[in-house]
């Protein structure tokens, strides 16, 4: 059974970068779902009370629902603090966390000194060397400690990454991470591990900006196992989750970070981008599979395979998203869009107009060609006579456009553009647009004749 999770912090709107991670995790869970047992979890990482906002929690749920990536269960870290406390106490007993008293300024100074000496800025473990009296003195001065996780420098870190292949880290090259602030609040690192264990997450799939977190977290998983953080705290897992780190998403011109506001799920929805276009792009970007407009999610699920992911940054291109969107719109059925169409537009209307749209929201402008009023151009005298002829020749049948153009061809000898363009202009006010054989029946006989007569002057 596959269990994945998407773990956003509710400090802003979801953007293409985190939608991509959500989608990958959803696809992986659904792909492992043959027996109906794959699970995709939403975990709200809201331990940072100051920056987390309820409105963003709601927005995350809405965005995922709009994309059709609904989770099988939702958890909130702020409701699970007792679990983190339990893990913390166990790690403390096992000697894997220690108190530290340095201020931010002291740490910054140490960092600068190390860099100045050409050394990597690894925490020097000064706090670990403190004696009981030294600690007591700090406490007596009213200084509460923050807490660091003690990496085991003897235990080298490696894992087989689903995207990046074998990964190795030397723990001596890493700082013992701060896991808890002096006020008792949690930083990201330990709660995430506790949750992954507790929720039986089998696959942690996220962006490569988390690779160095994984190095530390791999040791946290081991430390918790060794400390006996067992079945009474967590349900299932007795082995490590698999890890996969996807290459970052970049813009055509480099980093996406500055543009993320305009690439939020909300902004894309307001621009008229369809969920299927976003999913089609984000499922395949950075993989060896072609990006194609795929409206059927099962095709995306079946084709999802970490083996196809490359290590080079995945390039996000707005123009590609727009192209996919138009292609997706052209595939949408009437019942999928009905609620978003102008009043009175029926399945035949949607079918006629759909090929002209890049966004569903443009349907109204085109539908006005049917309902009127339309703006006709000025016609030459010759064209006016031709259009008068057309008004007389118009006969209503199953195929009024085919019959009309055939009759006019026979009567006037016109063909090609001189035959079709004035008719289109008189009937729609436009030089181009939907297929006239579909549009004319929608305009209707009386209105069509009236438009031809008014054009004839
Ligand atoms: N809240 C973290 C983030 O948004 C989660 C990372 C993870 O997937 O573990 O970066």
C-alpha cells in the first residue's frame, strides 16, 4: 500500500511549484491504488502560529478540490503537538536532543568566523560541551534553551532517491538542527518525521530544496526507531519511507520565485486556465514524456513513473500552458462547462463555438454572434447586390449554409473567398469565426434573412 502526503505551510496561496508536488503525490498514491488502498494525505504544516493563516488553509482545500486532487484524509500539525512532545521526550532520554543557549547574534558571529577561516559554517556543538553548572547558570539568568537534534557523526547517511539515485551525506558536515524554539514551539524538521512515521507514509516525494532536510531526517527516523518510538505512538511503519526529490521548477528566464504571485492557483483560475491544462503540464514537465493535453486523469496516473524524471530543472512556460489550455477547452463536453456558459447557449452552440476558444470565458463574445446585435462592415455595391440575392436564396433545411452557398454559386458564379466572406461578414459581423454550417442554424432563419437584408441596404 502506498501512502503519500502533501504538506503545505498555510502561509500563502498555492502556486505552480507546490501544485506540482501535490500532483506528483496524488498521482503516486492513485497509481498504487489498484487494490483501492493507496492514500493521499493532506498535512497542514501550521506549527508556525505567527505566519499561518486560516484563510490559507481554506484556500489550500479549495484549490485542491478545484484541481480534483482531494485528499483521503487531512491532518493539522497544530493539533498533534502532544505527539511531537512524546517523540521529543524519548529523544531526550536517548541523548539525541540537547539544550542550547546561544542567541541569534552569537550564532551569526560563529558563522561569520567559520566562513572567514574558510571553514564550512557547521555548528560547533559548544552547547553540548556545557557542564550542568553552566546550564544551571544560564537558566538562573532566565535564559531558556532552544533544542538541537544531535546527529550521529558515526552513522553515515545514505538513501536511494527515487529521482536522484543513490545519495550520500557525511553527518560531520552538517549542523545539528534546531528542532524546537526556546518558547517550546516547533520547527519543521522533527514534527514532519513524527507525522510521516505516525501516518505510515511510504513515499516522501518533494522538491530538491528538501534534500539536505532529508539527510537530517533520515537520522531522525533511525533515532526514533532506536529510541523505541513504537506502535503506541505510530500505527504501522517499521521501515523508512522511500524518498524522491524532483528537480525545481524554473521560468524560461530563470527563477520562478519572483513570479509566483501570478502563478498561484487562484490567479491561473481567474485567467481561465482549466484544471486539466495545469495537470497535463505539471504531470509531465521535467520528465522524458511529452507534455500533451490530456483530459483523462487515468492516462496521467498510468503514465506516472519516477524513472522518467530528469535531474535538470523543469522549465515552466506560460505560453505552453495557454496552448494546452486551448487544446483542453476544445475537448471539453457541454455538460462539463454548462454552468459557465452564457444564458441560452446549448450543446449545439457550445459545439459550434468551442474550436474558437482559448478560454471557456470567451464563449460569451462568440455567442453574441448568434444572439446579436452584431456590427456589420460597409459593403461594396456589388457585395450588397450579392447579399440581397442571398436573402432571396435563403431556404431553410437541414443544411441551410450548404444549400445557400451552393445556390449562390450557381446564380452568381462566385466561389471561394468572394462567395464566403461577405456572407460571413453579413451574418456575423466578423471576418473569421466558427464554422458557418454550425452557426447558421443557431442564428435561425428569420434573423439570418434580416441580417442579409440589412447588409444589402
Ligand atoms: N511544509 C514543508 C514545505 O512546505 C513540507 C515539506 C515536506 O514535504 O516535508 O516545504
